[in-house]
């Protein structure tokens, strides 16, 4: 039997872990790195680079170096999130053949699952090299806030990389599993505050006696450490304009250097009260080369980022409210994600929950550790822990005026079946369109369209008279089956919704073949 692994596929970094001697263990690369930068690049001489090698050359090859692909995975090109990202990254983002967002790299458009597959393949190879064994399967983590399309796109990425997905689990749930392993078996109520490179999540979980139940979760897939980096970048751009009268935004290479320097300064300011940014030969102006030097104080950084941290605290308040809990009932607050190392974050979390957050676990590695534990439990013949997860986003259909009618509200435990009655909106209507959406917005169009079908042949009657029952049946893997029924006639249509990852089966097969060939080529080298 091969080994199982857990992979935390992060916006900034990816981490892989496995169980060794009954304990989760983060697997280092052959050069000793415990984190794989989530970077992919194609060089001028058409070489493919992944991880640390891709990141290292990002300054000189910004247009062909893809980072933060997780922000785009499973998203349609025309969504606000994609358009916002397009403004911020040096590489091109284009519309794919299935309305999906794709990136331009090495002169070609590439799908996001394919980019993520390269990163997953790197993680698999690191694990395989270290464990000296085949990898039988993996648990891969995603933010609790990922919708069906984003989850499916992650599964497709794994398939392209030749990895069998044992389960997709939510990042906070994985953190709780890893944390609980180190605790006694008593019942505990914990809050997992996860502030990573690209996303923020807060989840409230209860565990004890081998049962893990997620009570409530909320977050923002567009709030992370990178937004803090952008605040520093904007601050420097303004300062640069004032002192040198030039707009650095026009210089792609300078912007890339600035991005790296901003993140470095931010990280330094977690342990120091001031950080120096020194960028010689940053750009060329009519007066010649410009060298840029400045000192940023921690207080300045905290001023720049304070509203972002406040946003996370507001989400914590809402989550506790929807779980019907008081903050004093929380036994332990666990910090996950690199951005939680910032002193302001620790201070604000401490003030809000009125207790010192638990910092005994490594925020960069705990998610992968939890995924490794879960993967091991799935294939282990021993009785495993019971995981009760929830839907972080509501599921429903579009009704009159484009409104979103919830059928499964957010924070409902899965598996679940729910039915709601609807009717017609005009006289003698003999068909209704059932458009299924996922999200927490009031208007259907502001949520994610999962799929649609038509219930035809319904009893012709005055508007408002027919009884149409729509049932949603979601299993514990998050697969949704939708049934619409004309209750007067008994006619029924059932559709199992396949999430739209942005790729079809043929494309996945072709990409998988390409990747297997590349893997063989690398092995032979
Ligand atoms: P993750 O997605 O969990 O890998 O978190 C990555 C984010 O954490 C990036 O935005 C990093 O800049 C940030 N980060 C990592 N270390 C630190 C640190 N010591 N202080 C502040 N932010 C950090």
C-alpha cells in the first residue's frame, strides 16, 4: 500500500505533510524548504519552472510568472474578483473557452487548474522523494468559503497532476484536526482564525470524543496578506511620485521589485519596530537612474492595515452571532496563516475574544498537518474521527425580479435535504426555469451560478396557483442533486449539478497526458 498525504494548496505557499509514526510530519524539499512557493513560470527559453525556482526569477520575468493562481481558480472571467486581480498582477488574464479565467504564460493561455496541477505535482514529487514510496491519495484543503466550482477546479487540478483526491476538506477544519491531536479528549469549543496570503476565514468548531463538528464559518476570499502588501506598495508609489515626480506603475520590473520589498518589510515589521526598504536602480527617469530608500515604522504599517484587520474582526462577530455563541464561550482561539504573525492581528484577536490566542501550533503548517491526519484516517482500517462539516455558502434558486431564494441556508450541516415550494409568475405558464445559485448575496446574479434546467409540462393555471416543489439534496462530499416537481401533476425533473471548473473531461485528459510525459522526462534527466 502506498502512502497518503495532506496538501495545503495556498495562495502564497503550498505545504505537504504525511503521517509518520502516528504523527503528522511536514515534508521538506530536497533543499530543506518546508513550504513550496505557489509559483509557476515559463522562461524565455521555454523552460517550465515551479515553486522556489519560479519565484526566484519572478523579478526578471514578471509577465510569465504566475502567482496567487488560487485567487482565480474556478472563477468566471467576467466576475468582479477576476477583474480586480487583473488590475493588480503583471501577467495577463484572459477569457477561456468556457467563460473561465485563464492566464497568459509563455505566449500561451493556460487554465488555472493546470497551473495549480504543476504546484500539486511538485508537492507530490517532494513527498514521493522523501517517503520513497508511491502516493496513494491525498486530502487537499480549500478555504471554507470556496464554492462548488472552485472545489471542482481544485479536484481537476489534482487529477491533472495524477493525484487521487481522497477528500477535499476545509482549511479551518483541517487546522482543528491537527490542533485536537495535541489535546486531551475533552469537549472544547474553538475558533480558528485563518489569515493567509489571499483569504480570511473564521470557523467555530466543537470537538470531543472523536467527533468534530463545524458550527459556523464565514470569511472573505479577497482579504489577505497580499492586500496589506498592496497598502505598502500604494504608500510607496505616492511617496515616490512626491519625491521623484515619476509614476512607478508604468515600470513592470520596478513594480515586481517593489512588491517583494513591501512583503519583506511587512514580515520584518512583525519582529522589528522599523524596516528599511532599499531599492537601488529602481527605475529610469529623464534625470537618469533612481535609487529608492525609505524607512517604514511598524506604527505606519499598522495605520495602513488597521481597517483590513477590523474587517476580519467584524466577520468574527458575525460568525459568533450566527452560531448563537458568546465570545466568552470559546475555549481556545487558534491562529492559522502567515499573516497572523503580525502583532496588530494578535492584539486585535486578543482584544476581541478577551483571551490570548493559542500560538503553540505553526500557522504555516497546521493546515497541511490536519489534511495528512484526515487522509490517513480515510484509508486506515481503524475507527476514524467523525467530521461534520457545513455549507459556508447558501444554496438556492433565482426567483421573480432576480431575487435569490435560499433553499439550504449557509451554516447548515451536510448531508442535508431541503424542499421549498414555489409557484408561477404569469397565467397559463407551462414551464419554469430552475437556475441554481450559491452565495450569500440577496440578488441571484451576485452569487455563483451552478447550473440550470427547465421543468416543463406543468399544469396550466392562473399565476400563483401551481405548486412547484424544489428539493436540494447535498451529500457529505458537497455534491448537489436538485429535483423540481409539479406537485399537482407529479411530473418531476432531477438534475445532479456538475460544478463548472472551467475545463471539460477531454481537456483534463489531455493535460494529464502532457503532465505525465513531463514527469517522465524530469525523472529521466
Ligand atoms: P499563507 O497563505 O498562510 O502561506 O500566508 C502567507 C501570508 O502571510 C503572506 O501574505 C505573507 O506575507 C504573510 N506572512 C508570512 N510571515 C509573516 C510574518 N512574520 N508577519 C506578517 N505576515 C507574514
